[in-house]
C-alpha cells in the first residue's frame, strides 16, 4: 500500500502551519472531550479508586476491588504526561521497565526478562492482540497510536493467562480507545521538536441520538540518534502514518462497535511495516442481569522489509480472531462467566540467505475455552477461580488456572493474594528459522570472533510460570493512598540457545580468521524471580498531586545439567534491580500546568549499561477549553545515556538517548 505520509520536505511546513492555526483560533468553543478531561482532573482519590477495569478478569470491577497488581493510566494521566508514544507513557507504571534502544525501538517488560522482543508481556488495543507470533513480543514502533484518542490504559503486573491466554506471563496491557461520542467535533494536533514532528487530524460526527463515529489520520517523523562510536553508523530516520475510523451504536440494550485502521511505518534500509485491521464488538444485556459479549477482528501485518545483525526477512501475517463470553445471572454466592474463542494465524515468511525458514508458509490455529467463578465466602471475602484451556499447533493443549482471594475492610483497604499458572508458546522464528549472529573474541575462543548460526526447534515446549502474589492497597487518609504488591515467580522450560558440538575454525582466503558454531533453540533455562512494587499517591492540595513508586527485582536463573548456552544467564542482567520514580503534577493557576517526572534506573550488568538518573518536564497553557499548548523536555538531567544494549540475533544497535524538546498544540472546534 502507498505511504500514508507526505514527503519528508513537507513535514515541517505542515507542522508549523497546523501549529499556527491552533494559536490563531484559541478562542473557539469547548467540545465533549475537554469537558471529560476537566472532570477527570478534579477526581479525588476516592473517585479514582472507583474507576472500573476489566483487565484482571473478564468482568468489570473497581480498581480497589481487584485481586491483582493493577495500574490504570487515565486520559488525564496520558494528557499530562506529554508522551507522544505508548512506551514513553508506560514509564510511569510501577514495576514496568521501559528502555529506549533507538529512535524506533523500545524494550518494555514487567517483572524482568526485558528485551526488544520481550516475550512475556501481552499487549492489546481494545482487546485486539498486538503481540506478534513471528518474533514473539511487541513491535512498539508499529503501535504508534493517536494519543488524543486513548481513554485509558489498564496494566496488570503479573500473570493473566487464565483470563487472556498464552503469553500473558509477566503482565498484560490493554490500551482502550475512547467511545466516539466522547470525540465529537474536529481536533487538530501537532508536535514540533528537535527530534520529532507529528500532525494529527480527527473529526467526530453524530449519526443520530444513539450513533456516533469518528475518522482520523496521523503522520509523524523522528530524527536519527547519533552513535558516539565513529566505527558504527548513526541510527536511521523513522517516519510513518496511519488513518482509521470508529463507529458506536446503542439501541434497546445492544451496543455495537466497528473500528478499523491502516498504517505504514518506515525506517529506510532497516525495516518497513504496513498493515490494517478491522474489529467488531457486540454486547447485549438481559433483564436478569446476564450479558453476552462477542468480539471479532481481522488483522493483516506485512513485514515489507527487515534487516538487522546480518539477517534479513519479509513476512505476511494474517490473523482472524473471534471470542464469545457469557456473563451468567448471579446464582446465590456465585458470579460465573464462561466463553470460547478461535484464532487462525496464516504466515508467509521469507528469509534471505544465509538465513532461512523451514516452513515459509503455514497456518496455525488456536482453540480456547474459558470459565471464571467469583464466590462470596463472607461479607467482605471473595474467591475468584478461573481457568483457560487452549490448544495450539506449537505445543498442543495448555491449561492456565488461577485462584485469587480478596478481602476488603470497611475503611476502604484491600488485601489480596493469588496463585497462577501461565505459559508462553514458541514463535515462528523459534520454531523454524535459522538466524546468524556473532560473538566478540574471548580467551575461550582463542581471541577469535565467533560466527553463530542459531537453528529453530519444532519440538520446543512452552515456557511455564507458577506465580505467587500478595498485595495490599489502602487509602491511608483523604489525601494519601498506598498500593503495594510482592511476588515469587518460578519459571521452567525457559527458552535457551544451546550450543551444539564444538566450534570450528574458519580460515578465509584472507584475514581475519574466525570460529564457527551451531546453536539450537531449547528449553534448558529455569529459575526464580522475586520482588515487590510500592507506590504512593499524595494530594497536598487540590492543585498539587505527588506520585512516587519504587520497584525491586531479583532474578536468578540457571541452566539445566549438561547444557551449553550461547548467552548463559544473560536475562539476569537485562532488567534493572531497582527503579524509582517521582511525579509532580501541579496547577500553577487555573490555566497553567507544571508536570515534572524524575526517575532512577539501576544498571544492566549483562549489557554494560550504567545506571542513570534523569527527569522530564511539561509546562502547559490551557488557553481555552478548545486549545492548549505545552512545552515538553525529555532527559533533562545529565548527558545522553544508553538505556539498553544491542541484542545478539535480531536487533540493530543501541544508541544513547539524547535530550529532547518539543512543543505540542491541540485545537478543537
């Protein structure tokens, strides 16, 4: 499909024109979306605790009543963060590790095992999975959503396999976009900065009293990051665009949503993605309190071009998914939900020599059933038992059960504990691809570099997790709330890259010489992760909010006897042991906002990445209900710093993250 962006030389003039338009029309009248933001801004801690989520189970429940480590980023949190990407926004969530690799790439994980393709974090948009079965993990540059259209982001730290199925191992994220009734009128938004620019246009319309819709488009561009190593080239420019729609209808107890989007993301000479999706959702409530929900989507993803670390590929992945669930009417102390699902993934992958794939064309199917029962054991004591059974074409039948116990006091505090099992199934690459990599010279390799060919394994088993969690949340005073969680995660059959035989000497017709070694994907790592997260939300006054969080992680892995691993225990040093964040949000006056966020991240020993302390700032002027301007600064403390290292097989280089400034403007009319 053709690019959804203007030529490069038109991006800056377009951004400047839209920004000037926004400044010129500051006096225009307010729309529904700013009214909603204003009401969110005035929420007390009590009201924030009453926000309902559905990510920890298949039912809508208050955050306060959830027996899981849940964080909700509201539309107000999103707006005041000043973030222009989802990963940048997720930095504010306790227990998540977000590291920027380059202008395009991010490493995002929960409770360890961080990586560019962190494979134990399931990410969805409106319930549609964006976890790629090709690499395993999330291509965050593909997920370049219109930030103004996000209603909230629900995050669970910890397993969610009994609710969402495979790959929801260490966490689940669901990005929920706004109902089209809340985006009426026209919005023009721009970002202009020293490293990025962006233009967003959206128009919401009313079909009748019960039907609403919107259409939108976005183009963006991010400049390359510089590499201080003169022997290595700089990063490449990133640009792309997307366009989409959403329609919502409500009538006689029926609610129907249809939405779709097409996108294209490009990083010349390295990668290029394009794709589209169409999602439909239907809900119907019955008079007895029962309810039916049906969700179906079709997703087309094209890896038009990809080249990194000596590997190259193209791929076409088409996914069809349907999921039904029924909420039964309460029967005594029982509240039961049950459902089923089906997913088909058709893939056509081509790897360029010397890389290869043994099954270039394949169709994998997934069948699932689900049940969850919440039992009232006493007035304030609830037990939730859930299980999801899935049959996939990689590892066969997988069961993922969980048990969650919650106790609430009369004073508004909640204590909970949980035991869960979750699995991660192999990716197409791990199952059937051959990829090339290289290792630096070491004394064990006689001072010679090692060229490694890593071969997929069709007999891989799923990775397994048994998680034990405990948590407590309380409103300690009308101005102060506490949320804390601790966990023990036991892992088995983790993915390993096992060396086969011994390395051989390769003598080319001219220097330099090198060693050659063959490796195969295996399940020969196991271990335990322990840790905790604690966060405080304090309101010194009605115009000032302070949020602080600390997370601790201790990850200990070991290889099974007789195993020779390519990168032994590397994952232990790919996630920080300590993370601290402090966020201050203050209203200097009714139309002027100041937001400051400082964060400390400890070192990544496996990647020789030092610890760092930095801060972001946002100064915003809400000129009227229809227009706002904000100046945002990123990484304001210290010099450019590296947040993550390069990966062995399928990553490009990592780059120091520079200081950045940009101006955002939004106009509604």
